[in-house]
């Protein structure tokens, strides 16, 4: 449920302000000001278990003024809030909430509010409504600190104080601080804040957030910051962030490795797309052929992407649970497939199957086509095993991917054999696939002078009514002779 205690905090603040005079006590949070008499609204991303009920008015004071007396006593002796016999024991839950809001306002002893909450926790008097109210107050403090340009260490220290008094609504508070820095364009501060949180090892350092793909792995500040980078399209920076934190000994959460692998897959897709456009431009003559230095730079960058993938996956496997293995192999499979590494992609397929995580059937087809384009005959045989036992529609898709892989790799005779194999299986190849193979075979005739493969395929297509009557002709230049044969 989305946090809805801003109404509670605002109403309670107004009630407290009306009931009690302004204090001359002035213990403020770092970076706070007295411009606003109440905390700002909580972050929308913060989610807790309960919604606080609105406090529309101040509760009636007990005849002996217990609430007023408790407030005055705490203002005189803030340290007494930590005592076991605190002057709070006789107050009702609603009155205790007013005490929290009173001390949380700017210009008053904010840390006293944390001491009061600590007493409530130790006295087992923190219900869902009180926890949510305190979380809303805490979010207001974080917003003010970040908005006022306070020191990153102050924000991390505040989260540490919250953790010490038992305020643990989850990773959302760390996430809130990261998001505030990021949305304000202060990315260096966001990185420094996460680094400070990891050094302190307190709230959020190990992660409290839900998992990627719902498989139980916890999120954390490094993963969240890397995710923010990835969402902004800074895929390479997201990977470098995770690697830098890990290599500096700060122990990022396992979730961050998965985010890094996801960012690598996205970067590889963009890189492969750019390479295809580049090769197309070279082929049509739009740009000149790349020199040796440019080719070396391309190969080096590709190698770095794959090396980072191996590095992140090794860390995830070493530090994660068994549930992480399937996610790691799935991302590596996507990375190798996008990079056109057929054998490596095939290996990840089998790793996923061994873990009981059945890959999508289209992934088999993609890897099959890559291996075919690279002439990996053994891998093709392994991937085709069992295809005949599938449905006709499934068999046609797999064989079509295989055929296209052979065509792309320039293995025209293999493509022709695959096409005829499909016909023997009762599968009818698509028109574009048939046309692509015939065109490639005609080109092969001009290069080799051999008509056999072309005529064999034309005859087979004619028998299945997939091609009309055609004439095969050959011009012998030496004798100025045309040789023609009707199929």
C-alpha cells in the first residue's frame, strides 16, 4: 500500500503546534532551516504494511496534563527519553504520535524524536501506524538534508541513527536519498552517498528491497543506483559502477551483479546494431573500408564487454544463492547471442537446462542460427536433436532459422540441403527463404560453373508445386554457345 501518512503527520503537527508553545530548544538536523513548520511529504516510492489514520485534531489532554508534562520534561532533559522509566509510559498511542511529530518539527530537538521512537520500540508500543508516521517524518528529514545541499555523510549518518533506534521500514529510505540526488542531477553525490552507506555497513547496505524477477535475491543501494543509470541509457557506466565498488572492497549486493549483467546485454545490443549499420555502409560504399586500427578498437571493445560479463557472473555465482545461477546463465546467454558467439551461447543453454530453468524455444532457434552461420556442425547436430519430436509448426520454425543461418554465413550448399530436408519432412519453406537460397545458388553457378545443386533444388521444388517451369541456361563464351535445359 502506498504510504499515506503525510496527512497524519501534517494534522498531528498542526495539533501539536496548537497545543504546545514553541520551544527555545534548538537541536536541528544538519542542513535544516526554520523556513517550514512541518516536514515535507513522504516519498511516493516508500511502501509499508499499513496506512496511518488521519489525526484530525489533538487528543484531549488528561486532567493532570500528562502530555504537556511529558513534553516539557523531555525538552528540559532530552536524555531522559532513553531511560526505561521515561515520562511517556502513561500516554496513549495517539499522544505518543503527537510527541514524535512535535519533536520532529524544524527548530526542535529532532534527535529527541528518534530517542522517543527507540523507547517506544523497547517498550513494544510501536504499531503499524506509528512506524509509518515515523517513516514519513524520516523521509522529510532526508528531503530537507538533500535539498539544502547538506554533506553526503550527514545523510548517511542520519540513516545510521534511524537504524540504531530500530526504524527499519526497509531499503526505501536509502533508495529515496539516491533518487533525490539523481533527480537533482547530482550524480556524483549519489555515488558518494552509496559509497558512504556501504562503508558504514548500516541500513540498506545489504539490501532490503524485492528481487529481480521475483527469485528471492535482495536489492540494495548499488543495484538501485546502477538501475537508475541503466534506465537513463548509461549502460556502460552502470557496469563500471558495480565493478568499481566490488574491486574497491565495498561488497555490493548480489542484485547489483544481475543489474550489471542486464546493462551489459543492453549495451551489447546497441553495439551489435551499430556494427550492422557500419558493415552495411561499408558494403554499399557509403563509407570506406575500416583500417586496421579501427578494427582493433572494435574487437577490443567487444572483448571488454564479454570479459565484464564473465567477471560479473563469477561474482554473482560465488556470492549468490542457487536461485541466482539460472538468472546468471540467462543473461550470459543473451549477451553471447547478441555478440554472435554461438558455442558460448549454446553452453549457457545447456547450463540453464541442467538447473531446471528451461530456456524459451526461440532462444534455441537463435543459437541454432548463430552456430549454423559460423559452420559449427557439431553444435547444430546437438541443437537439432529432438526437433523431429516437436510439432510441425515448431519444426518449421527451427529449420527455417537453421536455413537462414546457413545463408547468412555463406554456406549455400548446406542451406540447399536444409531446404530439401524440410520438404522431405512435409514442411513448406516460406517464399522468401526459397528465393534466398535459389538466388545464392545462381550466384554460386557464376563462381563455380556447377549446375548440379541448382538443378537438383529446382527439380525438388517443382515436384512439390512450389516453383513453376523454368529454364536453366549456360552461355559458353568461347564458342558463343547457349546451353538451355527445361525443368
